[in-house]
C-alpha cells in the first residue's frame, strides 16, 4: 500500500514548481497547524505563528530546488525546526533581521497565504478548504480522528501514537491511512483542478 498522502503532496509540489501558487496554498492549509505546533515547542504564542509563516515563505522560495528525495513534510519539518532555532539564536536581532519576511508573512492573514494580490474569492476558497478538512476530521470515527490528530496536529511519531493509543503500530498506520483517505476525498475537488 503506497502512502496516498505523499502522492498528493508530490502532485501539489509538481504544480507549485510549474508556477501554480494555489497548489502551495493547499499544502499550507494541510500542514499549517502541524508546523505551528512543531514551532511552538521552541517558542511561544504569536511568535510561533510568525516563525511558522517564515518557514512556509522559505519553503515556497526553496521549492524549486526540492527534488522529492524525502517526503514534502519531512523537508518542511526541517525548514521549520531550523527557522525556529535560527530565531532563538538571534532573538534579540529578530526585528532587524527579518523585517522583510515579517511583512511578507502578513500575506498569510485571512488564509490568503502566499498568493500575491489574492482576490476575495481566492481567500474564501482557501478558508472553505480549511473548514472542509476540519469538518472531515470531525466526521471520522473516534479511533481514526484521534490517530490523525496525534499525527498531523500533535506531530507524534507512529511509535508515540501506538503507545498513546495502546495498540500495535500496524493499527496506527492503518488508522492514519484510512483517515487520510477520507480527508483526501474531501479535498480532491480542490486538488484536481486543471
């Protein structure tokens, strides 16, 4: 069984590399809460959101060089951790050093993300997609909902989830796979646009 989630990510990455900014918005919607949660392990509050936004900006700029040798999220995870560590090592210089990135990060407000000159319709579409993802998660059976939340939002490893849910790793993988399939069904109409 291949990982359908990674296949979707690869398709979105390919679209971004061809100039489709909306495909990157989908990746941001999919991973923004997981990245914010990850960064919040290093910093607190609003700073975590700013750093997560900086990480997405760096990812967007670097995506042309992404070769797909690892999963997209693994690559994004590294960028987010490095961005948080860099922030911590130069926290007292943050305002001067990243003033350009901070202003660009404002593009994330209202889910307009990285789209230059986003129209109200595009902003609404991104917000609706995010709502659909969370609605899909809410509709999942409790075991699937818990597994996908621990993985995608809490960022736990399969081993940690198996311990947390007191079940074998194979069961965790199956639950996460089934949850992702259900969520992919919901976002498919957005992903499969020409």
